[in-house]
C-alpha cells in the first residue's frame, strides 16, 4: 500500500518514517540505526547531567550512521522488443530509460555508400549496378531470402541520415526491413512451386515519373529522387508476368528499393504490388 508503515507505530520494533516504497537496503539501515542512535543519545544526556551546573563540557549528539549505498545491479532496466514506434519500459524510475538498440540486420554495415553524403544525381536503371541489385532482389523472391535481396534495399546508414524521426535505426529494423521480409515472402508465394525456374526478364522503370523530394517532406531532412511504379517482368511456365515495386528512392545517384509491396499497410502481412499477366502498367505516380 502506498505510504503505509511497517509494524505497529507504538511497538519497539516500529521503524517510523520507513515506507514500503523505500529501497530495502535503506529500510534496513534506518531500522538498525534507530535504536543505536537512541541509546547513544541517552548516554550523552547522562554524561551531561554528571558534569554538574558548573561544568563547561557540553553534550555532543552522535551522528547517525549513513544509509548503505545501493549495490550495483539493484536497479535494472527491462527493454521490450522493438515495435514500429520504439519504446523502452524501465522497471525503476531512479534511472533514465535507455535508448532502443540500434542493431540492424547483418546485411547493413557502418561503411559503404549509406555512410557517405547524399547527392542530387538522378539515378539510371541502365547501369550495371542497378541490374545487379535487381538480380539480387529476384534471387530473394525466388528463395524467400531477405539476406539474398539485402543489396537491393535502401542502406540503413543512409536512412539514419535521411529521417527526421526518433530512433531511425530502430524504425529501419522494426518496420522498414521487416515489411521488406513480409513482401518478399508474399512475392515468393505468388510464384508458387515454379519459383526456382522463374526467370527475370527485365525491370521496367518509368524515368519520366521520377520526382525530386526536397528536405522537409515526408519526415525527411535530406532530399532524394523518388520513383513509383517500377515493375519486375518475369517469365514462368512459358508465361510473361509481372508485379510492381511500390517505391524506389535514390542515394548518391543509385536506385534502391525502400518499399516493395506497399508503402502503407493495415496489418503485418506481406503485399504483392499489382501482379499481372504480361508486363503490366507502371504507376501510380506520386508518393514519397
């Protein structure tokens, strides 16, 4: 009970002023110190009385022993798993909550293009690097493997620079890359038993739909190029099929997938963006 005292206030064993909210070590110290201090005070008064009226000696009041200091580990913090909006839940208010862990999947590193400054170069889908990225993406779809498709995904270090939100690294791991995993699994399920034999033909990127997103929009502190509605065109069982890439954005003149199946979703399920027989239709435009 908040504020209640231990023992009967009138009993010798009562430790006045000690509440259930006190630290156990502090309660023990105070309860041990109380009888000792009382005994010392009685002795001091007795000595003062023995000195007589003409004595110049003055009784001294002994100092109560200091409470013992808390041992290391007395207060610990328990962290919840990282949600979409990162939070921590400490078990004690005596210490400030720690920031959520910023560890990322093994696919990201502290070096590489994501750690370098952004540029305003418009990416091209005709480069060898982009083709390699899309081949890695396709391998991830075929094998339902986020690790295989990690090279096509927007770098974590770049996302940390880009986003004006609390704990961007935790958001990258707990939401952005987690959605990527779900969408890869959904695209793998779309291919079905013939996934291993399905062959990527090309990736259609409508360059005329690319738009520069300036700083200050979509919780971003840095500008970038945005490309909606690119499509993976593949052949499976002699039939040409396709599905979309919801959003590509640029970093240092290179396109990266930032949303595969959907930009927004109502639940934690994978999404395939506009699957179609044939090459399909690019778009829609817009977004960021």
